[in-house]
């Protein structure tokens, strides 16, 4: 006989007596047998009696607390809910000595009762899917949170999952944009060991420009170029049909319990992504394959990897914009500013946006590169200077060296030299000439020459240039070491009388 509560009995009586619902329909909704429902309706029992009601288990003293937690978690957002395993560990901290399986069974029973009360049991039917090794992968985005640099940060997480082996990969980004999507694919293929034949997606904006009737889609040109580069076919689910890529949908939920709820603080986004990669590969070793309980995901993945296409070189997945350089030699992008060489001031250049850096191009040549800065929460803008970009202007206006914003981030040795030279007459121009040496010599060598001149107490341009030339000039070849076997057996003897004899012969002639 199924277990029935007072609340469920009240619902059954209301459905049958007030709503005139058949016993067959009530049994379908509640999952109870028709005989059980007839018994409680026939006897008009208000308080049901249970078999084994007086039995006390190790979980009994904690049932009220567990029920309270389950109710609280059910009212929380889907992304913030704690798993049953986390609730079990919290009960252990309170003194619970029972098994984890008992907590799982009770939580399952409690949720089933809530579904019975809501009448949501038995909704929907699905067909299980099967995939051959190397046939397909599934992709999806999710929003999650992590502590990065002592700040709680919202992240856009790319999820990849091989449909056969169930091997999965996660990578976090600040935004869901084309360049982030392209970067995630290459890193995922490298981690998973190759490229499958198909990729299964939902109708995300970074891939689909327009959803047509049925399976008709207008695919984004850049996304189509990426699929052509990696040689896989992209398939898109029907709208509101997440079950068509149910594996990665479930992986999004599982990752919150397995990874994000236990994630430690991170110093940077790069550190977080390294931790995600290591954690995913460690979980492959721990999780058993759902279709072959004798093997782990890692075991099946080792076999599937042989069926994957080798990963080609990275797709050049940039998004390009045309930008006009300001008179201060800056390019504006996402409320931030990035410097370019002064010769391109007031001209148009091409800005290529990647996931983690920006590249400025003019006449098919790269003129500048900067690390990409993504501001959150509408903070103040940031300006990224490369002081080398302003040297041509500085040579004409050496006085700008004292308060020039690009030169506040000079290396410490340059600043010490500047302090000494600006005390002299014409020191600003001499300092500009020293800075201009980086246009002809490697900056590290110039810096080493300056540090040596400061250590010798002869900080001036001629001395720095002399040290620099000695550093880069080739060393003289070592003296030849003549072996003993090449020494003369008969040493020549000096004979000055021979010279007098030669003079006499010549005079007689």
C-alpha cells in the first residue's frame, strides 16, 4: 500500500467529491493504486495510519530540519539550490550518523509528494537517444557565479559534452559573444582530443541570425566560417526543445553541484579556467558511464578519442570593427581606450577583437596589440598606453616628457635616469634620445645598459650607448692554441753576418 499523507488525502477527496474526477485519473496523477484510493474514500478516513509508524531511524531526529531545508531549497533559484549530497554533509555536521542513501531516499519521497500535490506527475514522454563514438557533441551556455579577485562575479560558462562518452568541458567568459564562442570551441576540442562530426546547439544569437519554419535557419556568416574551418556539421534544436540536447542540459545542472557550489576564490579568470579544466578531467575518472556501469567516462573517452578528427590550427575567430584614431593616438572600444603608434593619429584603422586581446591592423600589418579589458558594473573607463607609441611626438616636443600620461608607467630604471637627467640643462632632450634607443635596439638590452650606467655613476647618453654597443658587439675570437706537434724541430739561428755578405755582393755588382 502506498504512503499517503493528510495533505494528499485532502487533495484526493477534493478531486473526487468536489471536482468529480474519476479514480483512474486520480491514480494516474498520484501514482497510488486504485484500491488504495478506494479504501480511503470508502472509509472516509481523515488521518491515515502507516505501517511501521513507530519505528525510529537514525534520520528521525533530523527530519524536521531536513524537511525545512528541502522546502527552502525548492523555493530558491534553480542555479543556487544545494544538492542532496550537500544537505547530507550539513546533517553530518549536526551529528547525523546514518547513511547518505537514507537521506537521498527521503528527499526523493518528499519531492514525489510535492509533485503529487501539484498534480505534475507523469507529464511528458521522451525517447532515449544513442550516439556512435565520435558522432556528435552538444553545446550550451549557462550563467554562474564565482569569487574572482575578492569580488562575486557573474560568468558566462560554455559547456561541451561528447554525446557518446559523456566527457565534458567547461570554460568561463565574461560575455556571450562571437569571439568568446570561437575561443571556447578551440580550447574544448584540444581538451576533448579532437573534433566530432556534428555539433548540436540551441538557437543562440551568436550562431543564428533568423529562425525559420521547421528546421530552416539563417546561420551567422562567422559561425558558418568556424564550422567550415573545423569541418563539423552544426545542427540546431527546435525552439523550446531542450530535450534534443538533454545531455548538456543535465551537465549544466550537475556542474553547479559538482563544481560551482564548492569552487574556491580565484585570483583571476585564467586561474579559474585552469581549475575548471583540471576538475573536469578529474571527474571523468570518478563518474561511471550511464550506459556501461563497469567503466568510467574516462575509459569510454579513451576509445572515442580514436574516432575524433585531429584538431586543426586555431580558427582566427576575431570580430572586426573600423575605428578612427583620436588626435591623442587612442582607439575607443567598450568605453576603454587603447594606444596606437602616433603616425596613425586621425586615421582609420581596423580593430580585431578576440576573447582576451585586441589587435589593431592597418594596410594588412599589425600596428598594436593590447590585452582586452572588460569593465563590469559600469565602472570608470580605462586607458591602456604603450609609451613607445608616442616617441615620434616626444622627439618634437621633449617638454611633454615631464607630465605625459603615457610615460607614467616607465620601468624603474628609466625613471631613475630621468630624475638625474632632468636636473641638467637640456636633460629632457637627452632623456628623449635615450628613450628613442628602443626604436633601434631591444628594450631589454637598453634597460640593462641603463642599469649598468646607473650602477657605475655615469648616467649619460654617450656612456649608455657605449655600454649598449659593447653588450651587442660580438666577442673577439679566442687565441689559437697551437699544439706541441707543430713546433719546429730545428729552430732558426739569427745570423747578422749574412746581411753584411749580401751587401758586399750587391756592391760588387
